[in-house]
């Protein structure tokens, strides 16, 4: 297990586009630049893509969310989220609810 938090590159891209929409491209690039050294970034393999597709097929969730779940499972990591679609998914998923 990596010593730093793990995130899929897919989900880092999601962070980038959300920040860009809300605060502009310069802020988005700054956020990504600040996050990269703090994270272990998972470049999805074919197996991870197919696992995310399998999760997406079985549960109501965004495709990027399926990558977050698949990455957490692959690394034995806990996924920190407030997303109800993930939290209402499989109870075996390693998730922690950030809403409280």
C-alpha cells in the first residue's frame, strides 16, 4: 500500500474540470500541480477500466465514480466520499462517509 493517498488519474481529471469551471483554468492547473506530489496517481490499466465498467453496469453511479471505487478496492484503500451514489452502493466497498 502506498504511503500517500491514492487517486485515479480519471478522478484527478474530474477535480481539474470542476475547479476550472468554478475558478478558471489557472486555478485548476495550480490545484493539480499542488495535488500531484501528495498523491499516488493510478494510471488505469485495461483491467481497471473493465472493473470500473463492471461497477458502472451494476450500480447507479458516474463512470468516474466507478474508477474511484475500483481504485480503492485495488489498493485496499478507504475511499473518502460524500457521494450518495457511492455510499449507497455495495456495503463491502471500503468507503468512509464524509457527510457527517
